[in-house]
C-alpha cells in the first residue's frame, strides 16, 4: 500500500487519552479505517479490556504476524485500569515494538508521569493523541456543527437546550442529534421547541447552574433546575446561594467605589480570614458579578441575607427544608 501525501506514516503505538469520548471514538474509527486499507481487520485485530487483560497476552498479540496484510491492530480500552505488572509488560514491549503492529491504547485519564504514558510518548511525536473536552460554553457551537454532519441544522436556542438536557458528553449529544435529524421534517432548522419535545433530560442540573439562575433572579430557571437536582440538598444550596449573594454585595460596593477589578483579590482576602489555605479567586470566576450586582439594590442584598438566616433556622428546627428553601428563593428572585 502506498502512503498518500496527506497521511503521516503509522507508528507502532498510540495513546488516545482524554475525557471527550466522541473525539476518542473518532480517532479510533479513523485509525481502523486506515488499517483496513492494508487488509481484512477481522483477521488482523485483537481487542482487550484493561480491567481484565493480562499484559503478556497483549504483548503476544502485538508480536503476532499479520495475515495477508502489512499491518495488524491491537486495541486496549481502559488501559489505565491495567494492573501494574501488566502495564510494565507493555512498557517493556514499547522499548522495541513490532513495526507490523499498531498498538492503540485508550483511556479517559492517564497521568503523564506514569511509566506507560512516558513509554508511549517516546515512540514518536504523534504517539499521544489528547482528546480534551470542550468547555461548556463552546458546546452549543459544536452541536450546530455536528448537526450539519447529520444532514440538518439547529437554531442557537435548540443547541443550547440540547446541551442543557443531555449534558456535556459528546457521544450522547451526537446520538441525540442523529435521532432528531431522523425525526425532523422540512427545511427549517431544528427549533428549541422541537428539541424539548423529542429529547428527555438525561443529566442532572448542577448546583452551579442553580446558583447562576438564582443570582440572575430568574425564578423560572430556578424552578426548572431544582426539579432536576435529586442529589443536592436544600441545606447545601442555601449555603452556596448565600455565598454568591455576599460576593455580589462585595462587587456592588467595589463598583460604587470605582474599583470593580479588585473583586477577585478582595474575595480571596475575605476567604483567607476563615481559611488561610483557601484557594485564590480568579478574575474569570467573578467576571459577571458586577452585572449581577446591578440587579439588586443594597437593601435587597441585605434583606436577602437576613431572610437566608431565618430560612436556615427554620430548616434546622422542624420546618420542611425544601419548602423553607424555595420560599426564600422565591422571595429573593421576586423581591417580595
């Protein structure tokens, strides 16, 4: 087989590592497609599970001669779960790997200081393929790009809703996009309403999503998120929400003094009074606080913290914790 101009020569081993499952899947699919050009992979591939595989068996498969092909594939999923002795077998093999085998090692995480990671990295510059997940704010744009590959288009609102319902796992997102594309009729983009009608929520709302909605005084979103938060207690949430209110109060004071950029350092100093080992606040963590502060008056912030104290007392003295918490949330969001 001749190497095309665009393809780099295959090397004896790859580590496909990272939390983006769709990227890992795509890399593996493309690798299989390239190797299939050499010969029938049904006769020239072996698959192992790192949780149960023996290092000696993997090495033996790597040293097996290909049948009617120049190359063979040995794939090990969850390679990070190999026992130490079995991992060491691979480290030793990678010191002088077979040039007739491509060893594909896949893991969600594998520390760079492990001997196996270093052994694969030493095989070549392209041996380690990082599959780093996108930031959540980047996902809606990616959803819209993925939709095109399935023969349809999404509105911006539809993409945002899909991420909200399905979460950040790109494999799950791609699967849902494929289903929506099959059900969609007409040439108009998929709408937010269509996504909500076709997709069930598969991910639990995070506490931070709730706190962000609360800080924006968006009661509707608070109610939606709270209905999807089975594992987070009202006691934990009221503490997080109160902390955010104090941060917003600080942001308001600094903005009025004409020094809004000092918020991160001010909050860091405040946190270290209670805990000298507290991590410093970063500017990106509080960049929206000044905007949120404009939604509250000083008196509203003061009152919100006072009634948070009263709500916590009620929660700890026999009142229904969920009811007391949501009464407080409603009061702060509506100003009543």
